[in-house]
C-alpha cells in the first residue's frame, strides 16, 4: 500500500482514462489487452501506460498483456470508484442541467441526489432525472439528510465562492467547481476547479504543431 | 526549440493551469511570484512547478521568483494562446448553450463563430452571444467561409461520431468532444474527449484518503 499512497496526480488522471476502454472490453468479453493496444485506445504513449500500471504491482504478462477484468478491478479500487457517491448540484441553468443529464456520472457511480437554485422561478421544477429543484436555503438540511458527499457548483462566477462556502458550512468536504473562476477551500477540504478551456489549450498546442 | 518540442502532455496541461493565476497577477500589477506561491495558487507541488517551467529555459531568479509578465508571455507562446482561434459548435442543447456562454473560452481567445443543430425547432434561434443556430447541413460551407479551426461536439452520444466525421470531412482537423463517448479520428486529426467524471474520480481518490 505504501507504493499506492504515492501515486502521482497525473497517473491518477490517466487511470480514470484507462478505465473507459477497459469497461467496453469487459462488455465485449475481451479477456486480455496489451499495453500497446490500451495506449492506442487512450491516446497515450505505451511506455507511459506500463509505467503508470507498475505503481500498483506487476500483473501484466510480458508479450501477452493484462487481464482486462483484473486490471479494471484494480483501477476501480484505487480510484475508489467501486462504490457509489452522493452528489448535490447548485445552479440549474444550462450548465447544471447538462451536468445532471450527463451519463458519465451515473455510469461511474456518481449519483445526483439533490439539485439547488436560488432563483424562485426555477425551484419546484421537476428535472428529467426525477429530482425537483430546491431552494439553496435547503442546502444545510438536505446535505445532512441525504448524506451528500460531493458538492458540484454550476453557478455564475459571481456566486461560486459563496455557494462553495455554503456547501462547506453544511459539512461537505469535496467540491467540483464548473464556474469559470477558481474557488478556494481550506486545507480540510478538496476542490477541483474544472476549466473547459484547458482541454482546448492542449489541442491548440497540438494543432499549432501540425499547421 | 528541441527541448520545447518534447514537453510532456501533463506539463502542457499544468502550463494552462499556471496561466490562470498569472493573468490575475498581471491585472493586479504584481511584478514577481515565487514558485511556492504559484504552486499554492494552483494546488500543485512547488517542485513540480519548477520542473515544468525548466522545460522552457531558466528565467526564475533563485530566492526571488519569476517575472509574472514574462512567465505568462512564455506560457502563452508555448500554448499558442497568444492568438485567436475560430471555433464552431454542434449540438445546441443545454451543454452546447452552456459552452457557448462559458467565459473561459472567450478569455483565452477561443471564439465561437458558428453554432449548429440538426433540430429544425432550434435552427434560426438567436443565442445571447449573437450567433444564430444553423442547420448541420450548412457545416461544409460555413466551416470554409468562416475559417473554422476547431470543432466542438456537444451532441448526444449517439450522434457524436457522425458529427465528428462531418466536421472532419469539412476540413476541420481539431475536435473537442464533450459527448459522453470516445470519438475517434484518423492520424491527421487531433481529438480531445472531455469526460467530466474524470475530474470527479481524482476528487474521489483524495476524498477516500481523508475519510
């Protein structure tokens, strides 16, 4: 376990990426995959795949590859995605609605159990996922009663920090922020600020190389 | 330039992250920043910041820090974000609308010049950004006339690959896919598949450690 506790952040991010094609392979019934093929499916260097997977023990067979089921199980265990997590979301504009509808969350065991908005024209509205939009004043009580573990922020920039503080005051220690501003949290909490334009900058760099 | 051409992907991703607080510092008129402070603002290890910045030459002063303006300029040059890029988007549901409205794109010089949808109930509608939603049949002509360089996909999963193929047929070689499915492209093209749940898996890993 001591080796696992030192897995670097970029490796963790790639583990999540590796799990995507592995899920498809399990569904197809493919028993074994080589690092080269897995690398190609993820758009990553094969040496990088082997190096990343080496962090949690040797279970590839040289010249043959990895046991698909076993590899996926190990990755899910490390990413703690072998259990369900309860999410709430604040800000039910286009972004919030798109996030609640996104199939990837459900597929990975992330379940939205509450949706909040401060706009009285939105509260009371029923979403296609079955949730009803609640006023932000309900956050403290609902976070407790629904055992919310992760707070997702999809508000305009101007409200993101205030909402983050409300969620942390309600006892949530893990935040995922989609508002286009950096949200800050004290040491006891973890916050991931998602910036769509970062993905675009990776692309632009590659584009400029081929132009 | 040979050293720069070998900058690894994860470093490139972090360069984009570093640029965010640097922009704020330039606006505030802060002249110099230490690697420690920059690291803290980005939630990255200071040694990692120094290592990443070393890829493009030494311009930090030991015990003092980096010239904020100079550092930002270098990063923007490497990320080719010192110019504007023309984007089009396909799929104007909640996700597409949220992306077009997202301030981060505009701030970084990514300009949506066309928005498409296959639903005749949506085409002709005017967006708050000033664009009018066009039918997907217009893609080939508009990509050419508006010199679109990057195609953003925000359709349901079932249509993502078909739309990707349409965009590539129209001459676009760089795609950013937000549909929750892996889109494939031939060698000549670059595609970045954005999966929101990857950020959540990073968080879940950290959460499990503090639980």
